[in-house]
């Protein structure tokens, strides 16, 4: 069903994520403090624009002269990062307004999350920002990560893992944002843009969602939310419009009484009712994550198209118990594990008779027990090719790419080529995830999603199918 009416164009946030120049206000020679750490990170990452240190106590830092105030900088400043205590933010924002700064990130806590006194301070800084035509990120946030502009104030990332990718993230929690970046890089995800939004006094999830929706470098949008506030309806409308093209995955927290209290004191957010959220999010096509691990799994699954066209799942496992548990998980999620047709079972048996014991099951799950190493790759790829005729996706467990390191690259290339040729989604599971972290990362980086368990792979199949079916219905 197509949405009626028109939508507001996304706010131009290019100079937030890709500033030509920035100032770090409140820098320190102590790298353990906020301003010193942020200065060091920006300098060490090779940010290509101009960087100005602002400090009332330092005359120079790393040989770079410091400015007592941002108003003392002669050149234009697109972005100011305020690493000062809450009590100093009003003064800093007045000076940023005088300077004509377009965006300010306020790291400090001590605002609406503290109650009435903090709310008053938050309202005052928002008033200053609006009068000065400044767009505000935060307060009470960790800033941003944009690999394309080599700008990262959130958490340290290995340079090899800071290459640009297609996953965007917006998080109200600094911890959730850090955790998503660190956990995501460890799983093989690469990011377009990441924002820690904190209290969302000004810019909030609606703004970032709309921007990510129009951002050509973003293919998948993820978020951690505590509250939607008065813009809830607009968020749902935008998610529905954007989600037809780019999946929108949200981990919504704070539904329990204790969680709601914690959210109020954490980011000043009113969290809302679980059932209301679930119904509204489902109608808007939002993919709902149940916790951090689920968010990670969904991000891996949706970053690795194609997605299943139907509910039929083929299971190929080098372990009988693994096949059984996968079948249970699939059917428990509403997926189908169809018995292969007599003709397909005959062809599988004919192909496998020279390689495997006669008691290997070919009905679905396909039990590839005692797979010979020298022919394992041929057996796996040919079996996948035969199964593709009667299923919409395959969950596969093979020892080969996880236990025999030299076979990881050949296996990956062969499965990827087959997946692309047949447009058959393949979801891989290692025999023991604890020893397969790097291999899983390599597979996901190459576009073959890997999951720590059969149950989590089944969840990924169900979610990607459901989203694709919803998006196709919405497009009609």
C-alpha cells in the first residue's frame, strides 16, 4: 500500500559528517580526558580538513597554537566538538553562534537526564542554538564516526576496520553505539556513518533516519532507541517510506518498569508501551531487534543480499544433530523445511553415493556426515546447486572453511559465485563458533553471512524474508 502525501526532504547533514574544518573546544594535554582524547583521535586518524584546538589553559598542543575562544579563529568552522563541563556549554554555544558554526556536538552529561534543573539547562542551550542557527548533537553523547571523512570520536577502531561500508547507525546510548561499532567490526560489518545522539535535544533519530535514507553510501540503517518523543508518528512514516528500499532495524529498549526509569535518568527519554511499539513498528516495516546480539545478527544478515523470496529452507549440515536443531528453529519461526521431491533425493543420492555412507539423509536436512576433505568443496557446492531448485534459502554447516584454514578462501569464492549465479541466499554456521570468530568475520566481509548458531541463522532467514515480503507488498 503506497503512502499518501509528500514527505519533508531530509536535512542536509553533510557538513556534520564531512566537515571541511572543525574545532575541538576544551582540549587538554591529558589524553585520558575528553578533549585531549578527542584531539588525539582526530589527529591520529588523518582527518583531511583543518582542525583548530580551543582551550583557555593551553597555549599550544602538539606544536599547534591553541585559541582561547572559537571566536578567535579567523577561518570558517563547520563543526565544533564541545568537550567542556555542562556548566560551560552555554558560554561555548554563544561563542559558536557568534562565530557562525553550523553544527555543535555536546559531549557533556548533566542535562535533562538529571531532572528539572537539568531540563532547564538543556532548554537554555537549545534556545541559544536555535537563535544562532546551530544544529545540536547531544548533549550527553559520544559524537560520530564517519570512515569516509576519517572522523571518529566514539571508540578506537583498527585502521583496517575503518574502511567505509554501507551500514549506518544512530544510538541514544553511548555504550550501545560503541558496542555496535566494536561488535560490528568484529563480525565483518563496515560503516557509512554512525552517530551517538544522546539526549536528542535538537537533532534526533528522525533527522538521522531521513538523512541516512537519502545517503547514497548507506544501504542499511540500524538504531538503538530509548524513546521517540513527540516525533514518533513522523519517525514511523519515514521508516515506512525509507524501509521499502533500505531495511531499517531498531533495537528499542526501556519497556520494563526498571528499564523505563533507567532510560529517563540516562537520556531523559520516555520509553512507551511495548505492545504499542511492536504493533506500530511492524506496520511501518521496521525490523525489530530483541537485544544486542539480535541487532548484530540482523545487521550481518541484511548487509549480505540477496534475501529469500519465500519460506522454504534447505538445510545442509555435516552433523545430524545440527540439522535437527536447525529444522526445529526454522519451523518454530514459521519457516518451512520441505521434504525434497523423490527426483531431487534420487539425484542427490546418485551424486553422493561415491563419497558418503549409504545412511546419509537426503530428504532435508541433507546430512553430509563424514565428508572427505579432498572432495568436500565439490560436494558442498554441487549439493547447494541441486538443492536450489526446491528451496528459497540454505542454512549450511561445514567443517571445511572453519577447521581447514587454507580452504576458507576457495570455499568462500565458490559459494559466493554459486550464490550470485543462482540468487540463492546461503547462511553459514561454524561447527564451533568459539574457534571461528575470524573465519566468520572474513565470510561476512565477503558478503556471505555467518552466524554463531543454527538458531540465530534461522532467525536471520525469517527476518530477511519477512522484510522482503513486506517491501514487495508496499511497492505494489
